[in-house]
């Protein structure tokens, strides 16, 4: 939060090297930065426990901000609650693009932190068999551990999902003002792991820090005149979210 930005787009679980693979030619080269955490749970504690940040509006497709830091921000827009796509088991990037633009219009004097799901599972890009991985499976990461899925196929679906998402990010960058940053909360492993770890690492398990889970991109964009940012009293006093809807969303995202 100490970095200089008016808008921050977090692409959940986006690896630095994968961003380099699909980077649009008109985008700047990303810096490689090290996240404070290798998973979203720890990311929100590591970055926002010293708040509050009442100059910032969060637009989130992930329930984690409302679970862990419900009163840290001026407002949280819970896209995971009202914009969920039941067919895909996620919030799609075109919807997040719309909601991110809407937040910029509604809160012109606030920083906007938009937490998108993609390229995080469930994968939505490409035409391979994992582009529509069956939602009734226990977990894609468990299936990878049990050799039911080829890690190369999983990575291809993940990469395609990021490539599918980038045009929607570009559409936001073309319509907002100020300094924007595109980054990620953490990365994602597809069988890599440290020499001392007894198993291949898949996904982003807690307490396992590898280059694949903590090296993330940081891209800066000049989108026009800077926004005039001000601090304000939060719109509402919020309780931490819990319940069946939250658990269902997290299960769809592969957390359970």
C-alpha cells in the first residue's frame, strides 16, 4: 500500500514468468517482485493488518478481503456475492472489468484495488479438456497430486486463462485515469518444488514459498491525469463474512 498508484488490479495467482509469456506487445515489461505471501489468505494479513486504508475501495471477486479485513477499507464491493457465475464457478473477467470501471466512476476520489480471480482456477481459457474442468471433482490440485491430470495440460489451461483475461484488463486501462498497476497476490505451482520438500507442489499451499508461488509481475501504466485521492469515513461498519455462500465460493475456487 506504500507504493504509488491510483488503481491496482490484482490478477489472482498470476506468475511472473507466465505474464512474460503472454505479455501484449504494447504493455511495458513487468518487474519481478516478491509477494509477501504465497497464498491469498496470508497476502491480506501481510499487507493490510496495519490499516485502515480509508482512501481505498476494494472491488473483489474473492471473498478473502471481506473475511479478513472487512473494515480496513473505505468500501468493499463484493463481486463474489452478487456477480458469481454459477456455470463457471467464478466471477468472469468481463464482469470484473465492468465492476472495476463502475467503482472508478462511483468513487472518483479513492484509490481502487480490484481483485480479479483469473488466472486462478477455475480455468476459463482455451479449448483443452481442462478449460472446463468438472466442478464435481474433489480438487484439481488433489487430482494433480494423484497423477489424474497432466501438469502440462493444467499449466496450458492456466496460461490460456491469463491470455483470455488480459484484453479485459486492457479495456479498463483504456477508460480510467491516473497511475495504474497490474500485479498479483501470489503465484501458482505446477509440480515444481524446493529440493527439500517431499512432494511436487501444486497450486499455492500455505507455508510453502517457492519462486513459482511468490514471484509476481508488477506493471505500471500511465492512464492520464492523476486522481485526487482523499480519506473518508467508511461507508459501513462491516462484520467479517462467513457462512455457506462463502464456503461454496471458496470450494468453487479450489480452496476446499
